[in-house]
C-alpha cells in the first residue's frame, strides 16, 4: 500500500501539499459552521447505505453514534480542527475514522462535490427560515409603532419635497409591504433549495445501487405531501450554485429595503424634520462635537446594504466563466453566502430594536402636516368634482399657489374673489378643502391613507403577522 501523504486522497501522490498550499486552500476555518448539516447529511447517507445493504445495521449505528459525539465536541469547542484536512467534510470524516472502524465505508457512493452541495442547500433552507422569522419580528415592531402612533399625520414626500398628507401608520405600512415581499422571497429561495443533490457523486453518480429518494426523505428534501425531491442531473447538481445566488439576491434586496427604511429614519430624526427621536441605545455621539447624537444604527443599515450587494456580485462573478462541473473556485462561494446571512440577520435585529425604541414627535409632525400646500391636489380634485377638466383644474390651482406665494400668505387665507378671478369654478366653499381630517377621510379606496383603509390595514397586518 502506498505511503499516506494525505489521508483522504493521497494514494496517487508522492508528496503532500506545501504548507503554503494548505494555508491557501483550507476552508475549515469558515466552512466548519456547516458541521451540523454535514453530520445530518452523513447520518442520512449512512442510513441509506445500510438500507440498501452496502453497510450493516451495526456499522450504521456506530457511524451515527460517532457522528453525534463529534458534533457534540464541535459544539462544545473541544474539536481539534486540522488545516491539513482541508475542509469540514474531511475533518469530520477523519475524526470519525479514528473513533469508528466502519467510518472508512461512509464515503461509499459519495463525493465531497455532492456532499458540499447538500450541506449548503440544508444551510440555505435553515438560513431562509431564520431570516424569515427575523424579518417578521421587524414587521411586528413596525406594526407596534404604527399602533402607538395611530393618529399621527405626516407629509408624504416625492422628490423629497412635501407632497400629500398621509398617516404615519400608512408610511410604516409601506415598509411592511416591502418586508412582506422579502419574506415571500426567502420562502421561495428555500423551496428552490429543497432538492437533494446527494447521489450525484463527483459528477456522474455511482455504479453502486443506492437509494437517492431515501436520503432525500431523511434530510427533509420533500414536497408538501412528503414526497422526496432529488436533483435530476448529476452534472448540474455538483456545478449549480443558482440557489446560493438567489439567496444572496434575496438578502441584497432585503438589505436595500432596510437601507431605504433607515434613510427615512435618518431624515426624520434630523433637526430639519424632527418627526422622530431614535433610541439613545442605538445612536452614538461625536468624539469632537458634544451636542451630536448620530443615527449610527441606521447609517450602518444603509452601509451594510452595500456589502450585501457585494456578496451577490461576488457569487455571480465566481460562477460566470466556470466550465462544467465542479471546480475548486466554488469553495469561495461560502464566505459571501455566510456573510449575507449573518449581516442580514443582525441588520434585522438592529432595525427591530431601533424601531421599538423610536418615538414620534407629535407636535413636529402636526406642524409639518398642517402645511396647506399639501392639499393643493385636493383643491384641483374639488374643481374636477365641479366639472372642470383635470388639466385646467391643475393649472388654476397652480395659479392659486403662485398667488399665495406672491402675497406671502397661506392658500386658504386668500379671499374667495381672488381665487374666483383665477377660475370661475371655485365656489364659496372652496377653502373647506383645507381640512386635513376631511381630506384623509375622502381617501377611501383600497391602499389609500384614509382612516377607514388604515383600519383595514391594521386588521390585515394583525392577521398576517399574528
Ligand atoms: N471544500 C470544498 C468546497 O467547498 C469541498 C468540495 C471539494 N471537492 C473537491 N473535488 N476538491 O468546494
């Protein structure tokens, strides 16, 4: 038997890898977090090997017990990781071999190529579930803030210019919609990950009679009726990284949503707006300017979204020029996937805590939303209701706004004769339009910010979020 230069694949080598090569190529330092999934995969695989008679039931039991003990060691921080064993898969297999003689049969009909694809799909399914729950917690915090400020009205903005009045709840509900799509996207990614690659081997499956469906079932790769789902092409199964990319894309978009929410909060907490106060615990001071209270949690949410986009791009670039099928380049897929998960998760936690500690400044919101110009569109609608074509109404109200501006007064302070001179459609009741309550009550259609609709949305979100 040849001298062992490398425990797992050293048979055809005269010399082991250089220390520099080991340092360069090891992935155990980052893929060790796949250990729980790798152990689950190996347990399912060995159960299948026993099921089809390639190992005995006793060997299978010994392998399971050994894997359980190794996972306990890993979780307790007792496991000694060895760079020379490259990755999580070989570290675990090697440790198992030292404990259990039957471990040398574990890799029967398996390659690290289908093994790592399986581990990562299990990881992504787990990550989608965890992130989905965290996003839901953010939504619940937002719903809570909407409830506490049910009666607060604020200007809505387009082009960052005051546009029309909305309730603060309506604005927060817009964020809920964005995050609801993120949750749905994560659930879809989880479904895409829900196909078992094991049994694809290195590239072309195996000559041994294995039962792929058995493994898939054991690992929970099943449809809603419990039927096993397995990948359908052994070459694609070891080369495919689509679901990794889709996961990173879902995180990148979630990050963009977090960033847009954060940006609103940054603006709202500035002295210029002062609609909200963010919690001390999520702001920081300046090392120079004693008066400063900076919205750092929100700024970092904005910053992290760049990083999440970078991870997506790394994965896209990684796969772009690769020939079929597995290439070692693919080992570099893990850091961006893990980072997207970790950063999205902590972003969700920070946003939830920031929102929970945020309070609306009712006086400032009331002053801002009292700007009558916010109801200029309503005045045009008033003319339309009296038979004036919208384009003419728009023009006439524009002239009314300009007149008020020239006179340095608010729009409703203009005299009825003055506005009638600009358009005969204005009746004696024209200034009644400038009643916020009435203006909002008139916004009755689905998705509008009127109180009846907002009440409906409160009920809908309560039902959706539990
Ligand atoms: N650590 C490797 C990775 O993450 C596992 C697969 C290795 N396969 C191989 N043929 N060297 O991609």
